[in-house]
C-alpha cells in the first residue's frame, strides 16, 4: 500500500484529494471561523451582562412598586 502511494507520488505528485492539501487550504478559513466565534462569544457576554442588569433594575422597580402599594 505504501509502495503504491510512493509510486503514485513519484509519478504524479500529491493528489488533489490528499488531506494535507485540504488542511492547508482550509487553515485560513478555520482562522476566520475562530475569530468570528470569539467575536460572537464577546457579544453574547455583553448581551448577558445587559440582560442581567435589566433584570436587576426590573426587580428593584417591582420592589419599589410593592412598597408603594402597601396600605398606609
């Protein structure tokens, strides 16, 4: 099997479907995907922080409303 591959390589070079070629071609794409994933993670963290702050304000306002609705 290895001899067949070496013969093919010596005669024709690496085939287009050889995994190394695919990996090299997709490395830049993988880097772009990783950068986009990091950007999305940061956006999610910001969104989660905003949601948590909004929920805290809502709870505070609800507590004030309950206090104001108490009978004198």
